[in-house]
C-alpha cells in the first residue's frame, strides 16, 4: 500500500503538480478508488463519523452553489450575482430567467467533484494503513523527494522559463518554476508536508535506537550494524536535502512554516520522556543542522535580502483587500468554489498589470468563493479533524515510530496550514492529495495493546 500511495503521489508530482485535467482527473479518480476500497474493507470507524458528516456537509454546500434557481430568488439571496452574470455570461444575458449561485458552474463542479474524491480518500484510507504501511510510507515518499529536491535546485539555477526544459506553462510561469512545479511556493508546500513525515520517522528512529540493548557491548555492536542503525543517517540526509531545497527555492512562506514545524518537533521532543536525554539531543541537533545547512548552502546574505524584499507582501495585501470586496458583495453564498479568478475580472482594483487569479490566502479565498454556506461547515470539519487527530495521537503514545510518524503528519498539516496564510499550495491537486494523505496517516488506527508501567511513565500529555 505504501508503494501504491507513493506512486500515485509521484505521478501527480511529475505531472506539473497535476494542474491540468489530464493530470488531476486520473489522480482524483485513483484517490476516490482507494477511499472506496478502504471503506469497503474496513468500514467507517465510529470516531470518524462526525468528521465524515462534516465533510459531506461541505460537499453538499458546494453542490448547492450549482443548483439553478429562478433569477428572482437569486436576486434576493445573492443580489450581486445577476448584475455580474449579465456582463460575464452571454447565455445568461440573452435569457436570464434561471441562474446558479456560482458565477461559473463548470469551475465549481470541478471543485466539488475533486472535493468529494478527496473526502472519500481521507475517510477511507486510514482503514488501509497497517502498522507496516505506516512505517514504510515515509521511505517510499523519500524516493520521490530526493530527485525532486535535486532537480528543483538544478532548475532554480538553470531556468529557461520552461518546465522540463520544453513545457511552457499556460500562465507563463514568470520564471518562478521549481522542478516540475510552476510556482516554487507550491514545491515548498509539497516538501513541507513530506518533511513532516520524514522528520517524524527520524525522531521515531531516534527513540527506538539502542532502546533494548541495555549496557551490553555485544548487543550495541549488533545494533550498530543493523538496518535500523543504517536507516538513521540515510533518513537524516534526506531531511537535510529537503530543508536545503526549501531554502534554495527562496520561498519565505515555506521557510517560516518550516521553522514553526521544527519548533513544534523540538517542543514535543522535550516533553517526550521516553525519547531519553541523549537521543532527544541528537534529534534536535540533527534538525538544527538541517537548518544550518539550508542557510549556509543558499547563502545567509541571499536569504536575508529576500526576506527584506516586501514587494510580494504588499501585492498580497492588495489582493486580500480586493477579496474583501468580494466577500462583502457575496457574504452568504459566495461566488462559487473555484471562481475567484473570474470574480477578479470585475472586483480587482489593485495590482495593476497582473490578474490575481488567486487570493494568495486560501482562507480569504474560501470566504470569497464559498460565503457562509461553505465556510461554516468547513470550520466545523476543521475543528472535528483537529479533535480526531489529537485523540488518535493520545492513543498512539505507547508506540515509538508509529507515534512519531503520526505526529509528523500532524505537524506537516500545521506547517502547510501556516503557509496557506500567504499562499495557495493546497489548490495544486497533488498537494491537496498529499494533504489528505497526511490526514489519513495522522488518523491511522492504533493497534491496541496493554500499556506497561514504563509506557505510563514515558507518555506525553496533549491538551
């Protein structure tokens, strides 16, 4: 299963992030099939039913934006829609008797179908994640992460404006590519989530290192020559390479989010007593070394200069102001999922010379496109998801690698959620799939076992 998941994610990654229909249609089709298979094999776990109902409510809300209504009804509940459609939609202008709440139903339909596929995947995949799959998934993803990072670093310095040296992105790209991604920030989002799993796996390996050898030199020597010991430096090297690649991309949102994730890992390690003082120090030092390598390889002066450049930040603030105008005009039902770029044809007043097809803040964009109709169930789903993950992490405390891999997935989710304040990485289909994969890993069922007295002393308390 780990190889299958890694293969699906690798396909979406090399296919320009699966941003084109020929990429995202098979990607989300495979996701839906995996989700259905998981539900068929393991059923829906009782603790995930509230989350499943909340996701169903979000999908239903998006579907309601597609329902044709008499124009008189639309004028009452979404007054800004008819005037916009008369200018935007020639078919409506000629016979404007019925209209959907979405200003472009086809785009919204694509978003809703994608959301349904990802919801099935998110709810069904945990039932397919055995303990072995959980342990092998980070390594399987590393097979894609390593060449992706190396190729991204190469293309950042040898960029002819074309992906793979021959493909011209439909929006031009502006020389902002990184590897197969049209936007380096989207690469940053992909690597942030993958690093969450890899660092979690690394910390889990540190926790298990030399744990059962006692003080016998023969056992310690046998462990040092084992595959578990050999996996430690390999995993550490992959983590360092991923961190270096994020710094090489000069994605400020990714660097800030990565720093937040590293802080969370260090804090949790300090509270995890069973990790042990020596192994805790080694884990934190390894993570610090990755940051030092990233800054040193890219160059401290280059990184600082990039952070001091506030032009992109000012452009984002202007985009958020324009998005606020859309939110005020469509507060209840929004413009329709996946229609922000269309709305900006009429509401964009700033960032002259650029068409802001995205708000560069997915929370603001969701409010503009979904209104309260979508935002309310989405917030409920987010709260239920956080509660379900926290409960699952508490149940996984007696484990070592399983606990840290689940925790790494959760921290990867937090990291990309921070990045979304200034980016739209999760609008890239493969990143959305990777996000749902991390959710499923964090929710992977814990095999129950009777905790020992030592386990009870070595646990960590979650609020």
